[in-house]
């Protein structure tokens, strides 16, 4: 996976991790929980990659050494920036699966309301 830097509408930049999909496969965007990091999602990422899916391990401001302080609106802004980055790479909403774990389920649900992905998966909401 390679690092991807996005900048939210309020100017906060966050580093995420991305691996592209095999042709015709979806990109799974994984949102981690409170107290977690993108590193904790690595086993999930590997399982999806083994099936040809692309991965975007989304991170948040104030986590994993990223600048800023977490807040509900800030997490949403960071998630919008991730989805905007995917759109700029040519991925349509219907090629994206949102997966949220714990706190990340709230972020995933809000993004599903705004973006209409192919699927929404909630783990330990």
C-alpha cells in the first residue's frame, strides 16, 4: 500500500493508505474506531486485497500522528476528502464499499447518506 495525503475543506491534511483494485473490482474504504489506527485494519485490508478489491485505509485528524484534534465534523471532513480523492482517481460512488468499525461506523453511515456507495458494512456500531 502507498500513502495518500488528502486535505479536508477546513485545511487539515491527513495521511491514509491505498492499494488499487484489480480491474472491475470495488474499492473498500475502511474507517477505524476510536483509539484505533489504520494499522489495526491491516488484517481486513489483506483479506480484501486477496480477493482483488482495492483498499483505502482512512485515517482521521489527531490519529496516527496526523495533525489536528478529532471532532465529529472533523472526522466527516476527513472522510469527504478521502472520497473526493477516490473520485479524482476515477472511482464512481457505486464502485466504493464503505466499512466502518466502532466509531468508524458513524463516519461510514454519514458518508453513505452523502455519497450512495455500492455497499455499507458496519462492524460493532
